[in-house]
C-alpha cells in the first residue's frame, strides 16, 4: 500500500482481500525471507553499536 501501486487499494482490508484472492494466503508472506534476513543481520548490529556508544559516552562523562 505504500508502493507505486497504492492507488489500486481502497484501504488495508481491501489490500489484504485482493492479495489473498490473487495469490492465496502464501501471497501475504511474499518477501518474508529477504525481510527476516535483513532484520537478523541489522538488529544485532544496532544493539552492539548502542552498547559500545553508551560505554564510550559514560567514560567521557565525569562522575562525582
């Protein structure tokens, strides 16, 4: 619904119905593997970056 063909759908429910009608239930999972692959690689990097950044910042701040 956020792509080039957003004009084809009236709302989210209409989008869901059209996908299931045209491609079946499996159509709802189109793109699942690439998305999960990207998430499984990026999320750990974000957590690692956050932890390291927090350590660096806390070491720079003087403690009383």
